[in-house]
C-alpha cells in the first residue's frame, strides 16, 4: 500500500480550486499515480527526482520513494505559472 503525503503547497493550491470537475480530475489522477507512479514525466535540472502529470491545463507535481512506498504530492499549478 502506498502512503500519500500532501505538502502544504499542494494543500493550499488544491483548496483554491473552485471548479468541482477539476477537483474530481485531480483526485482521479492521484489514484492513477498511486497505482503506477512511473506514469508522470520525469523532471530535470533543479526539479530532478520529481515527476509531473497533466491534468488539463494544470500540472500535478509529485515525488515517489519506492523503497518506502511513499508518494509526496508536491504542488498543483497552472501550466503558465511554470
């Protein structure tokens, strides 16, 4: 079983989402990432070790530690804020 840890940045960004369909989509993507953490695009340079999945025009940033089976949800942001 994968343990999911939400960072404060993710909690803050998720709480600001007003559209329920986007929230539902984020939850579905989190479930997908829990079952297959390798699906996200690996990041490079200063974000090395993290991955991202696309949720419409938004990005869900996460890090997975295989040895501990822990999934850290790092951030959720609009693609134009990169």
